């Protein structure tokens, strides 16, 4: 063992995380008891997660670059889901999670996925996780750059070999060619946003670069502008330079300071930029003009850049579908589109390439009652992580509380459905922020509090988070609100914002129980 390394680094020094794949068949034949604690950690390199809350059962997390799936791949997902608990969960990184697998079925599940061109590789631990892109790349009539190819190239660089499979901590990358910041540039370690450099009659379309964004228990930071502009053909080279620097210089002693943001903090942005230029062998141009917005949720029917076609964005309640409904989604994609779906960062779905004349027929399909294309202001903007019960870190249940809160708000206060814009309400079951509560209009972070001598689930309430050109993290509005009081508190927040575009955010006072919001 190497002195000074943290526990995970010692595990990696003994055996590379990806090597555990060679032992999967042995684990399956010998049973769960044959897997060491170190190998349980290594299995995460292959997207195979064991949770104490579900003894001897595993979760599989799929890598879906840019969130694009073909119908043959969706059918493979459905086949795998039937081997587990029959539920399909969509993540805030355009990925998929499937649960309820015994180790005996994991090798077969991975084989089926890989034959369909899917993989679980590097969706957990210290590597580059799923590369995010615009969910309507190549469809959006107003996008500056179709990033579909770039997302695949960067994903191949990051996960195609073992070159970057052993980083100090995880690395999150997003590439956006549209104006809506739908790939969440502000909370990624490395982000590319479309920009235009104009010099007289000459115009170059490329990307501005941001670095060091992160959410979670070890700090929340918005990504900083690197003051750099790159052309599309330079994106992969810059990614390589950043990954090399992070691999070689990131903190491997303290996991709490292992993310890229802390290396930038130690070096300073100027030194970091200079080191990136040195690795690339070129001087980077200064950042160009960009026009980032924050507000697109992709729900509803939208004309595509391809004449005569539209894409239909549907809301997935709490980001999860039971297998029969998922199969109906596949049917819709094949019958009305071209057998393709797109996954969004809000845990929803898009069915593209629908001929305009067939839109009315599609919207009359019975399954559309379960996946509404015009969700209300509340239901359409809910994001919820896995939460307690199925996640070891979860301090509070999220999906059940989210469902109850939305139903009660809509029943008691029908007028909230007429709010301007989509109201983003995000639930995280713990400080890890898998529900991204810091970038929501109303964010809720789970915790436990003692009431009358009993531990009860509660939430800290945050308000005013947003990304885009004037990105900011949400500020705490209330602390330790018992789950059964959430409806009252959230209603007071909404009242404070009534009459204003909620997604714009406003300055807030603090909520005091029993006192009206200010």
C-alpha cells in the first residue's frame, strides 16, 4: 500500500477498477459472499452498484452519451429491466438506472446491453461519467452547433480506453450547442457552451469553456469561465489536456478535495489555463460572445429544423417508468417517429422525428395520460433523486414526498398551475445533491430531525437557483422543515414569488415557522 493515499486510492493501487470485469463470471457462480468489500467498490467502475439498503441486490447504471437511444437499445433496456424489479429510472445526467439484480444475473445483463451498443462502463467512481449534451441536438431550429458527434467523440476519449479510467475523483463534462444551457454548464467540471466570434465580416462558431463546477457534500461551486474560445475540432484536444492535468495533479490524499475545482483553487485560474495551453501546444483565444438562457424544459410539441417534423417532449412522473409504460413509449417512438428517444436532464423524455400530420393521433394515445406532453407548472418541473430506502446515503425519502407534495399543492391551491413558466422543484435525499436542489427554483435537501423524541424526515428548503447567463446557486430559506409541513412552506415560497417569472429568481428573506414569508 502507498503511504498517504486515501482508502479508495489504495484499492485502485492494488487492482485497477476496470479489471473487476474479468471476475464477474466467478462472482456470479460463487455468489454474493465471494465478493470482497474492495471489489464491491471496483464494480462501480462498471456501473454495478451494491447498496446496504437492498442486501445482495445491485443497481445498474447505463452510459447514454447525450441521452440518445435507438429503439433496439430501448428494447434491450426493457429486457434487462424485466430481470430486475421492472422499473426504469432516468437520471439528471441523461442516463438510466435499473435495480433489483442479483449478482448471478449481472454478467448476462451486461452482455445483452453491450450487444445492443450500450454500456455501463464508467458510470461511477473516479472517471469521466456520462457526457451530457443538448437533448435536442440536431433537432433544434435555433441551435448554433449540432454537438451530437462531439459528445460521442469526447465519450470515446473518456471511456474508450483505460487512459482516463483512474482519476482522483469523478469528472463531469457537458457540451451544449444551443442557447438554453440545457446541458447544465454551471455544475460540470468541464463545460462547453456555444459562442460566436465576430471579426468584421468573418464569423467563427465554436465554444466558450467553463471549469470547476460541482455540487455535493464537499462544496457547491458554479463553473468559472476559462476565458477561452475553441473551435469544434479543438474540443477533444482541450478535453484531453484537462483530463491529463487532473489525472496527474489532482488530490489523491483527501477525497473531499479530489474534484477538479480544488486543483483550480490551488493553482489559480491563470496557471491552470496556461497549463492547458501548454498541453494543447497552442494559445487559446479569449472567450467569445454567447447568449445563454435558462428556461427550456422541452415539454410539448416543437417544430424541428427538419421541415415537416416535430419532436414531442413528455413528462416522466418523478423520472421513473414501470416496464409496461416504458414498452408503450418504445411503441410510440417506433410507430410515430423513427424509433428514437432522447433523455433530458430533467428526467423526462423526447420522442423526435414525428411527422406533423400524425401529431394529433399520437397525442390521443392512451399512454399519454401517464406521460403528459403538457404537464402543469408543478408536475412538469419536479426532479427527485433515489432517496432513502434504496440509497445508503439517503436521509429522507424523495419520490414519495415529491408525489404527495405536488398532489396536495394542486388540490389545495389550483391556481399554482397557472404560474408563469415551469416551476422547478428538486428533491435531494442528502447533501450529495443528486437531485441538484441548488439549481432549482425551490430545492429541498433531506435530513433527519428529532421531534418529540422521535427521528423524523425533514428538509432544508432552498430558493432561487438557476443556470444560464446569470447563474446562481439557491439560498437557504428554511431549515429542518418536517416532511409533513412541506406543503405549507412551499406554498409560502410560491406566494412570495406570485406574479413574477419564477425561474428568474428573487432575493429572499428567511422563513420562520408560523410567520409569513417576507
